């Protein structure tokens, strides 16, 4: 939370997506969606933020792996999507 500056309630939602092993996190909150995208793919962040998001991702995977006894490669980091992305996918226009 303090590493990526999202609110407590957003952390709870994100953590719930990870614990439930969701493939996707649906949100219309642009900041949360972008943050989740950067956690999933740190290389997509601005150059000066890549290491921060990589550290967050590594910590998240390590902590969940240890806490639940999952192999680290089993910890899914959900992809963040919004309703427009879903509509494009359903219409067959998703790139």
C-alpha cells in the first residue's frame, strides 16, 4: 500500500483478487487499474518506477506464496480491466 500509494479499500479489493486467484480485476478506477497493470507488468511503468513496481510484485508473490503454501509460480497477479475493455473483447475488437 505504501509502495504504490493506493488506499486501504483498494488494497483489500486487490488482495481479494489475488487470494481468489482471479485472472482479472475489473475496475473503473483509472489509478487502481493502472497500478494493478504496473504490478502485473512493472516494465510498463515509467522508467523511474519500474524497480518500485518490480519490488512490489516480487514481495506480493513471495508473501502470498509463503502465507498460503503455494509455489510462487502459482500466485496469479490479476490483469486489471475496465468495462470498455470487456465490451471490446465481447465485440471481437480486442487487439
